[in-house]
């Protein structure tokens, strides 16, 4: 599905058609999480209350094991 980015005030937005929102189980005013993927891809998912806690835990682990993760990334 091809969508166009639109100017909305001083920002840029993506308007999702109502058919797509219905298939995704979303409605106007819902919060979503947007994640960057490989090769300039995006994933849009319904926001879950525990997403923030999960990300904080992941950041703590990455901070604690920073050196190990650098070695593994080589």
C-alpha cells in the first residue's frame, strides 16, 4: 500500500486509511510504537503499557554488558 507523507502543522504525518486501521485493530487516538528495522523499514505496533519497562530493562542490560556486546558485534 502506497501512502504519502503530509504536512500537518509544523510536523509531517502519515495518514492511515480507515480500512487499514480496522484491519490493525486501531482507531484514532490510539498510541503506537514505531521501530526501525533493517533496510530503512518501519514496524508500527499497538503500544503496550509494558513496552517502556521492557525497553528500560534492555537498556540496563546493554549498558551492563556493553563491552561484551562490542566484542560479539565484530
